C-alpha cells in the first residue's frame, strides 16, 4: 500500500513563524527544518521563545504569521495535522488519581483502541515503569511522571516526537536513561525535536540544533559543523591570573575570557594560534604553568550566540 502523501513530506517545516503577546514579539520570524531521522535540539535561554514555538507546532495556540507544516500538514487543521505526531509541553497532562497503567489504557482507548494491552506493557517496559505501573500517578516522582508522559506519547507510535524540556526535574540517572531512550527511538526511525537548556545533553543526543534568542534563530546547523566552527577552548594556569586576564583581554582572537577556579578559560577562533597569547603573557611578566587546548563545546557556542550569563558558581567573570 502506498504511504499517504504527507508521510513523504518533511517532519517539520516552519517558515517565518510569528507570535505576539501585546507589544512583545515572542517568536519573530522563526524558520526550522527538521529532516526524517533527525534528533533536533532547540536551544535558547529563558524566555527565548522555545515553548511558544512548540505550542504552535502542536496546535495549542494560534500563530500571528508564517507557516507550519508537519509532514506537509498544518497543525492548525485539527482533523489530520497531528497524525503521526506526539509530544507534550512543560509537564505531561496525566490523571493523578489513576495508576500509570490506567492512564495509558485510557489514552489507548481514546486513540480508537488501536493500542492493546501488549502495547501498554511494551511502552511501560520501554520507559522502565512496569514495576510501578499499578501505583497512582500522584505517588510518582517528577522524573517518573516525565517518563509516563513519554510513554503516553509513544503509545501512539508517532513518527515525530515533540518534547519541551524533557529532562526538567530529572536526576542524573534519569537523564542518562532519557538519553539512551531517545537514541533508541531515533535508531528505530523516529524523528525527535526537543527543547533543552541542558547543553551537554543536547551535544550527546542531537545531530542538528537551532539556537533561538529573543524570538529569532541565531544559529542553525549540523551540530558537528557548529562545534567545529566554534574554534578551540584553552585553559591557562599561570602565576598571576588577574595580570594574565589584563594581557589577554585586548587580543583580537581571544573570546569568552573567564575565570574558572584557578584557571583562565577562553576561546580562540580556528584561524588564530597561541603565539600571540604566549607573547602577550610573557610581555606582562606572567609565568605559564599550563596551557591546554580543548575543542570548544556547544556550551561555549551557546553563550557566545545568546550572550546569556554563565551559570553562577560554574563560571566566574574575570574581574575587570
Ligand atoms: P523557558 O526556557 O524559560 O521556558 P522559552 O524559550 O520557552 O523560555 P517562552 O515560554 O516561549 O520562552 O516565552 C517567550 C516570551 O513570550 C517570554 O518573554 C514570555 O514571557 C512570553 N510569553 C509566553 N507566553 C505568554 C503568554 N501567554 N502571555 C504573555 N507573554 C507570554
């Protein structure tokens, strides 16, 4: 049997998407293209417009401009648009007084009964909730609720999964589990679009990313290309860090100079080398005990693109 026409289209095509709240333009001309098999990371600081974009993708709020196509269909068309698409925003909607299993059975029944008992068991197994499936959802931890939320998406066997901050409130073990699950779903052919603040996690699971800031996409592309174009990060241990910072700050290639514990960390563009750096330090009378080169991370790129403040405690601004 021939696949339906929309199935041949791209999972997500967004062009010039706009959403206004009064005078605030929350989403300001966003373009996104997600190809089949992508695990696509949608990144941005608080208030950047990620959730608002995902709400429009799921047809939960109306857009003020632009177009959205999910497998070639407009999510504003309530009848067919979300065929093959599942996801949740912020927190999954679940019945707290029912068990995890009952929640899934209810959803399966609503979904024209296509999912049977075996499939409920299968998704419970997949999200590792089988042992607790009989407990009321009100007794679940936040991480367990997130996993049941995922199960409630997976029971519909979607081709496209849209997730808003799926690792919110999940502990490190849960994040590792989520990472493995997303990889497995992707290996099985599912396309995934997820928003996240957890840059290291995104770097682990996503093949493409879009970085959004103030409602606009400021960077989009294959993760490997973006990270490679980000140049290198350097860690410097030296005799006098304040003097070293003063010597490095005026150098053109040096970016994102900051202090982390007893080191200075900075990035150098791919065309720049360290000769200028060591000369400047020597001229300032700074003794170098170590200068180590690392590939710049997605986090480095994120802070550069969004100008977002680094998390307190994690990074200290270099004193002026
Ligand atoms: P976070 O990471 O904090 O969830 P986000 O990138 O998901 O942020 P959005 O929730 O999409 O950001 O918000 C984008 C902007 O739109 C913010 O300035 C927010 O205050 C505003 N906004 C979102 N929803 C509404 C609403 N219902 N009414 C008015 N303003 C809103």
